[in-house]
């Protein structure tokens, strides 16, 4: 029995992914009747799925030439990734509900704090950066490029109530 | 004709407009999330108030500036400003990590100039002739070209070829999300409205390169910028001798860029990857690619700018845009009362020559603007990492939002960043993934068209000479590394036998 290395685990994952893709492709519903000779919208993704399965099998039986590299040095590394992911998701929610200015100030401040953990920046430096960066990007996108940045559902409600 | 063109181009107002266009283009190209397409879309309404010559000067200069500007963030930050400079990151950024940022910028800037100037001159001289060739190419040739390009890039993947193929297939699978080409059937949207429009390219590139890098570096506690060498910049930062040493590489990359650029729908996003793959596979030291080999920067930057002239050919001669910014330009021409197509050269030759003229002039302006800026661009890396990348993250989110005017694109960017982390974990290469994603729709559309247009089914791809040749190149390049290894092993054993005797 061959050793179940990271590479082989990934190969099995690709095979499963390919099979799922083939199944999902078979579920695609036609928008219009396919013209004569056309292979239809299912064919291409099905071919991709088959390709991934073949590559997965190929990888499973290929010679393991090099030692697996380390992705993160320790478990804390993975926790840091999760923390960053949570911050990004929170920012998107903030954009949706609080709008660009408030959520970007908070996001830039937290991100700077996280990235400068070893330097231990003074809080006022973090705040100044967050405010300046937000206003600068707001001015560039909203005023110069004329992109209407999100106002936020709650912010809009407050503005309406104040009016 | 010549003097009247020069007269129009060198009017002070037009010169200023050209310079402003170049500057805006470089800035938009350099900022991750913005691109030449965004710049031209924004400037198009402004150009309505101008006369047709000034408008074309303004838009043409912006286009040239934006294609070149992408190299700045690719080299300094490892984040491609535009899809046309994705391959520049592969060796440009490692050069920066080694403290050779100025050298990489010098190579990139000069290569961009060579690519643009050469391709525009060829476009100017052979526009009608090349346009006729482009017309003769059908979906069969375009499919085979896309397929060949993907396989070429897969063959340069680090590690085993299976990983490269899987990466390309995942990219193509992601490109299937949304409406299918030709019949608009809904695919893999899982009832989510945002996914119906497909995955946005800007969001994908930003998530895959920028957000993923920020997350990975934070996880690995790499929060220091690469060193910047102390330099006294002389001339272009790259000597004529070095250029001459790389003449064949430059020439090869140039023709790859020109060829891909003039095929409708293709462009600099594809040419840089194909030229990079070709440069690596033909190099004497392919193992040094991806580790800061200047040849990688030469190949990518010459080819993506050579696609400028290439893209102009079908736009002017046939009225078919060579790439996305060209389609905006085409819209601008029509608004100004011009009819791009075969008759444009005879009805408005002065206009066509002014257009070619501004592309050349803009290339010169871009060269000098970037050479001037080269003294200051690397200083960006002296900004502490935490400030620089916090700012980049903010710009990325705003940029992703601005391309679709939807917060969901920011969500998609985060999803792609997670995929990028998976790629790093699984050691899958990024180049085939990006190319698979960009070319997926074209591959499918041309495959379906090719089969529908001919009763012979799949065999037709092998009966057309160009299509067949491209497919053979693809298959050959896939097996070439194994064949070469066998030949070298045989040579090695013969040599050893000889020594033993």
C-alpha cells in the first residue's frame, strides 16, 4: 500500500472535484433548443470535469519526486489566515450596511494594526492613516473617477431620517 | 499627407492632450484594479466635446500608457496592474526581491517601447494586408490557438505537468460560471444572481494576486518589503549590449505579440503569457525562470506591447476590435462620425495616419515619462510594508467594486483569494489558471462554432492547415520535455560509455 502523502490526498480531491463537476454539468438546463451539429452548453464543462479526473488519476500514480513543502510554519499561521478572512468578510458586510467611509476607516485601521503587530504602532498613527487613506481613496474614486461608492443601507436610512 | 499628419500631431493643444492621456493611462495601468479599459471608458465622454483628431489623440495615448503602466505594480509589488502584465510578475517581482527593481523596471520600460513602436510601424505599413489574413482565420484556428497557448503555458509549470493541467482546467471551469456562450444557458450559478454574469476578471486577478499575497504573507509573518538597491541611474537602466544579447528573444516575443494582438478578441492578456512560455521553453536555462531571470521580463513586456499594434489592425481595417479597450475606441470613432472598416483608409486616410502617429508619439512619451518616474517608483518600496499593503487592500476593494458597481464582486475577490491560498497549499502554478480562465470562453465558443459550421465534426480542426499545425505544436510541446529528457539521458549514457572505453 502506497503512503497517503499530501500529494495523493490532493489527487483524490481532484478526482472527486472532477466527478462533481461532471454531475453538475449534466444538470445544466438548455435555454434554447440546440442547433443541429452544436455540442451544447454541457459538453465543455463535462470535458473539463473529465480532464480533471484524468489529471487526478495521473497525479495519483505519478512518481513522488519531491518532499512536500510547508505551507504555514505553525498552527498560528492558519489562525492568522482565518483572522484576515474574517476581517475581509466583516468589511464587505460593513460596506453593505455602514457604507464606504465608516467601514473603510475601521477596515484600514484594523488591517494596519494586524500587519504592524510587531512594530506596535501608536493608535493615533493608525487612526490618521485610516482616515487619510479612506478620504484619499474616496476622493479618487467618487470625485475623480465618478464611481458611486456604497453608501450603506443603515447610513442611508439615518440620512433619510435626518432629512 | 505626412506633413499634415505631423502638423496635427504637433499642435500644442494636441501634444498636451497626448501627454495627459499617457499620464492617465500609466496611472490607471499601474493601480491594481484599474486598467486601460476603465481609463478609456471614463475618458470617452470627455472626448465627445473634442474634434475627432483631438479625441483620437487623447484616447490613443491613454491606451498606450495603460498597457505600459501595468508593469510598475507587477515588478514592484508582484500584483499585476492589468492582465497584460501578469507574466511580468513571474520574473519581475523576483528581481525586485533580489534588490534589482530598477534593473527590472528599465528592462520593462525599454521592452514596452520596442514592442509598441515596432508593432505600430508594421500595422501602419501592412494594415490592409494583415487584415485580410485575419479574415481568413475561422473558429477552428482560434480554438487551436487558444488550446496551444494553454498547453504552452502548462509545459512551463513548475513541478509536474499534472499540476499545470489541473490549474488550467480549474481556471477554465471557473470561466464556465454564468451564461454559456452562444445559447446563454445558465451554468453553475446555484441560484445566486451575481454569478449569472460570470466571474469578473478584475476581481479574479486582484483576489488571486493581491489579497491572496496579503493573507499568505500575514499567515507566514512576512511583513517586510524587499530591499531597494542604491542606484545611480544612467540612461535607460539597460545597456544596448544587453538588448543586443537578447535580440532573438525580443524578436520572437514581438512577433508572438503582434500575431496574437491582431486576432480579433485576443490581445495583450494572452500574448504576454504565450511569449513568456515560449521564452522559457527555448531558454538555455529554463530553471532560472520564475527566479528573477530578465529574459522573462523582456518576453512579457515586448509581447504585450506588440499586441497594441496588432490590435489596431482589425480595428482600423475591418472595424472589428482587437481587444476590449479597442472596442471602446471603436465606439468613440463611430460617435465622431467615422466608420471603421475597409473604407476608412480611403475615405479618411488623414485620420488613420494621425491615429498611427499618436500611437508612436505616445510610445515615446510613455518611455520618457516612465524613465523619469523610474527614479521614484522603487521608492514606493521604502514605505513600510504595513502602510503600503493596507493601502493596497483598500484600493483593491474599491477597484473591484468600481468594475461591476457591486459589493458582491468584492465577495468574489475574497473567494478567489481563498482559492489562491489553496493553490499555494497544493503548489499549483498560477499562470495556467489565469490563462485557462481568460481563454475558457473563447475556447468553448470557437469549439462550438467550429463544430456547428462544418459537418465533419471534430476532424475539421485537423483538416485546416493552420489549425492542425497549432494542435501539433500543442501536442509536441506537451511531450517535448519527456523526449528531451530521454535524448539527454541517452547522450549522457553514450558519453559515459565513451569515457569508460
